[in-house]
C-alpha cells in the first residue's frame, strides 16, 4: 500500500489494487453481517460470503511489502526518512481530519461544544477505536518499518529452510492465539499492541519467501484458484453453522491470522503472479488504483460514512447488488478525492 514509488511491475500493481478493493469490500460488507444477525440470515450469509472472499486484503498488502522491500541492504537514515515521510506525514493530516469529521457527523445535541468537553470526547474516541477503526494499519506499518531493515538483513542471510521453519512456527502461534489457546489479554496495553503488531511481520517474511521459492507447474494458477474458492467455503460454511443457533455472533474463522486466511492470501498471490494484461486501459486502471492505494485507504472510511448519511448504503438494494455497487462508488470517489489532493500543492504531501 505504501510502496507508491516502487518500479511498476504489473502483477504487483494488480495485487495491490485487489488488496485495496478487498479492504473496501470488508468495510461495506461488515455492516451487512452485523445488522442482519438473527434478523435476516439470508442477507447475513451474503455479507459473510463477500467478507470471506476478501480476508486476504490486509495480509496481501504486507506480503507485497515483503516481496518488494525484503532482501535488500538499506541505509538506515535514508530508509527511515523515506518511509516515515510517505506514511507519517499523511497520517498526521488524516488523524485530526477524522477527529473533525467524526465531530461533524455527530447529531447537533451530541456534539461537545466546550473546549474541555471536546478534548475529553477526542481522547475517549482515540482510546476507543483510534479515531477511526481503519487507522490501526498505519500504527502497525509504522511499527514494522522500525524493524524492517533489520528483518531484511536477516532473511537475506538465512537459508530458505530456516525461513520456512520460522513461518511454520509463526502459523502455529497464530492458530493457538486465534482459538484462544494462548492469550495476551493480561498483557499491559502497550505490550499487547507491540506483540500484536509484531505478528504481522510474519506476512512480510512470507512475502519474501514466496519471492525466492521456485514453483514449476503449469497448473499453479488453476490450483491456486481452486484453493482460493475452497478458502471461501471453509471460512463461510462453518461460520454459518457456528452462528445459526448461537445468541452471540462468532466470526473467529474470519481472523487475519487463521491458517485459512494465510492460505487464501498465498493463493491470490499465485493466481496473479507474473500475470499481465495487454489491454492498455485495464493496465492504466490497475496502475492508477495501485499508485493511489494508500490515499484511498486513508479516505475511504470517510467516504463510506458520508454515503451512509445520504442513504447510499447496502440497504439501498439487495446486498448481492448493493455491496459491489457501494464498493465501486466508494473506490471511484476516493480516487477522485486523492487525485484532486495530489493536484493541490499544499495538500499533495498529505494525499498518500
């Protein structure tokens, strides 16, 4: 998402474009799931299938970072200046922007008016969901960037089999934690966050591993597509039966660190690896979405919220139709906003 100036390799662009579209689908489909639980299980199931199909979204961003960034030697000063400038400066704009936006989205009688009340409200909002639920990714990627040059140096001097062993251990830890066999609930807040963010480094290493291994099969893409389809079924069908008679919603199988999500992300990677589109218009669309992906990520929740205020929501039609429609409209609107920001000198640096 943040490697905006990386030399354009079409399949990398394609995967990054798919990842940001997947993120938008998650945020459009999640209300379908939450609002229809035990009310309309047909609609709930549709939201579940859409959500199950794009669990790869955030992991794919990290795998692409591993593919494009690991295995290199870095000058630390140059690396930190370059990466933190690209991520931190836009973040420092969008963080207060979401504070202001959230205040304006409150009903008039809910809006704090006194300065002390506004500060208290802003602090509570920050502690509750980081001002906006999607900004956690920025905290996480900034944390990982601190260690990325050192991870890169380690993996480049590490045998492939040792990297594979690390990934297997990582998968085991993820599985044990996903099913609450091990828990960090009693950790102090800061340690809990650092540990959680550290787990995402496994996706960086996985990306590097996928880059260096050689899989020689003419059927790789077909097999990957079948595996991808199976991961949707594995996530959605058991989740349905876990919930159909349960008073409390259980979406544990949709977690970012489940083995199924890891497999789905790898499958998507191999479906599109080394693929190229000859149509120049399709190529241009893919490249544009890829290059604007970080900015789209930053603004899209704001766009979805405004749409909701004016009735452009999954409820406007059957969710089979409304989810892709609202997703497409959100993507186009977000692209336009970031395009305009990039054309305005004072805002260009914040556009992402």
